[in-house]
C-alpha cells in the first residue's frame, strides 16, 4: 500500500482543517466514522481523533507522524474512505473493494479568501475581537484572529450567538437562567456568558457534561476569569435536576437520543426557549431494515430520511407540548454537516385539544408504519 502512504504524506504536508474517515469495511464495526482535527496543546500542534461510542465522544491526541500512521491503519483495516478539508483544498481518498486507490484534490477558497469574502458580514463575535477564553481554548490567536483549524467552530459559535441575540434583544428578563446540555469544552457556553456580560445583562449558566476532566478544566477557566455566574457540573442529561428553573435550554450536538432527553427536560421544567442542534440521529435507522419502500431501499437515503424524520417528530412533539417551533438551517453544510436547528418558544396560550390530537396522530401514524419507537415520543406520552 505504498501508494496510500504517499497520498497520506502529501495530505499531511498541507494545512489541514479537518478530516473524516468513514465507509466501514465491516458493518459490525461500532464506530461509523472517525473525525480528526488539529488542536493546539502546550504549544504543540496535535491531531485529535474523535470516536462516538454509545453516545459518548472519546478523544485521542497524536503527533503528526503518529496521526499519519493511525490514518493509514484505519484505511487498511477498518474503513475505505477519507475526506479532508485543508486550506485551499478539498481532498478525497478512497479504496475500492479490490484495494484500488482513488485520489482527488480540488482547489477551494483559502481561509484568507474566505475571510475577505465574508468581511462585510457583521458577526456577534468579530474576527479580531479578542476573547481571552477563546484564545485559551485555541479558537483565536493572541492577536484575536481566528486560528485556521478552528474557522468552522468560529462560524458555528457566531451563528448560535445570532439566535441567542435574537431572543435576548426582545426579552427584558432581569436575570436569564440557562442550561447548556452536553457542553463539552464549552466554547459556546463561555461565549454566551461573555455575550451577556457585554450587554450588561445578568445571567446564570450551568454547563453539563459527562466528562469529569473536561468539566474540571472548564471550572478552572471560569474561576480564573472571574465568571461568577457560570458553573459547570458533571452529570447525565437523562436524570439531571437543576437548582433553578431555566429560561432557556441549549443543546449543541448532543448525540442521538441525548437530544431527546435535553428537549424532554426543557419541556418538563417549563423552559421558555429551547435551542437544539441534533447530532447522529441513529435511533430510527437502527430499527428500520432494508425494504422495498422507496425511501428505505438504499442505506444512505434511508439514514438521511430517518434522521430528518426524527427531527420532524421532535418539532411536532414540541408543538404538542405548547411551543411555537421553527426548524431551520443552522449553518452552511460547508462548515458543518450537522446543520439543522430546532428553535422553540413557549406559547402564551395553550394548544387546543384538537390540535394536540392531530399532532400526536401524525407522529404515531409514522411510527406505526415503520414499526419503530422514538425516545422523545415515549418520554412525552408517558407523562
């Protein structure tokens, strides 16, 4: 496989932004894909490998040499495809069933060109507007510029802040109380807190995640920067009990059914606003087998159809629960494939019994047709 080694060597010489290894050789493999991105740790550039197992993200940081070797092993033993975005290039490496290498390299906008193109767009957080926390987390450089490997993350944070700003600018609540489910490294959590500080608004935010080491680091950063209204807790979305009733619940890329528990808890607590960006909607796809139905005949189409169906069910159940709901594009697919946001605002008037019956009927007709269950539906209807 010398040809593959040469292709990977050429790839790793470029300024890599992100990579995804996918197309499993065996369907018994538990991890459908491995996401890889460069990260800065103690002044060194490493490559972080992310695997989602049982709704939890596991990370491994490797040097360039070890990362190149690890990707070679993945492509020769577990997967057949690698898609990469580098500064100025989109690159694809595929291995056929006969192990023939297919390599493509397409020029794209460089990061500088993209920045020039977007210069007229006014972001909530501007490129060049320094945030000490973002600098510490590696999103920004010391001069306030966006670090090239984190450009997509920067776009996502800004887009989410736009939705927050749209809500907060119309709501005069004296103290906003927010829970961020699955906060992870808390890029978003910290920036939402800074947004309220800059607006002169009082806010209390709790970031929740399963990973104790990540939460400890977030606590340390919050304490060092004097963010007294920002706390972090170790806990599971499924059984979390907050110290206050939140005005807003946010969930950015909570994996698979974790999004359902985030929405269910938000509804149970009477949160006035819910912003959820789902991730990895596998639940229905694992239940529906290949059939002669038009949309379930082919694996990729079935997976996407059922992912969209999952989010449609979630939106309908929020309407059923008394919310005005919109489903919209969160960010361009160029920057993230997880680009659907479910935005819900609690209604002042209750939903009529007739409408609730119709909404639930639509959902249950679909579930019955495919003989499947869906977590949020089970949680909402068992109440």
